[in-house]
């Protein structure tokens, strides 16, 4: 049985804490009506490039992120202050979701770059990678976090 990755990109705001921005629909295939409603409310933007690059069951990437199907670090769990979008998606997977972890985007970029970026992106540098993979301004990386989990 294959293993799939699911991602939610969040941004830290002064007024609202962590807000879910991107739900990678290309990665998280099935959405309940509740998720769709919340996504519309939070104006979720879908990065099809990032979804396509990570949804191909890249087990080296999965291992590097959370020790899933490959050697790597122990998962960190779900942050207590996760965004409403992340919580709804996680709740929808119940026990089928596993190996929950999170990374600040500046921590995650080198991992994604090493495992999913074609040479043309690596040559352009981290700023280009942050824009191309996650549609995020490189100067704002410290304000973004990825919540990641897997299913079999």
C-alpha cells in the first residue's frame, strides 16, 4: 500500500495567530464540505506545482521530513496553535492520518529543494524556490509554517 503526503501552509498574523493559507488540493485529494467551506472563507490558494512535485510518493522526501518510509527525524506532532484550516483537515483524517509534523518554512525549504526541485530551480536559489514551490515571498519565510502528515 502506498503512502501519501498532506500539507497545509500557514502564516503567522498579529491579530489572528496562525491562519491556514494553502491547502495543497493536489496532495490532499478528498475534501469534505466542511473543508471546502473553510477553505473558501480563508481564501485558500492552491499551488498546483508544489502539489504535483510532492504527491508522487517521494519516500526520500517523506523520510527527510518525518522518518516515513525512509530514515529521518521523529515527527514533531501537531502544534497546539494550529490554524482552523489545519485542524479541520486533520480531524477529517482521524486515525488514518499519521506521522504529523511541522516545520517553519525556512527550515523546510532546504529539505524540499534537495528532494523535489529540478536543477533549474536549484540554480536560481532559495528565493526562487520559495516562490515557485509555495508562492511565498522569500523575505517573509519566518512568518510561515508547514503542517505535514501522511496516510497509507
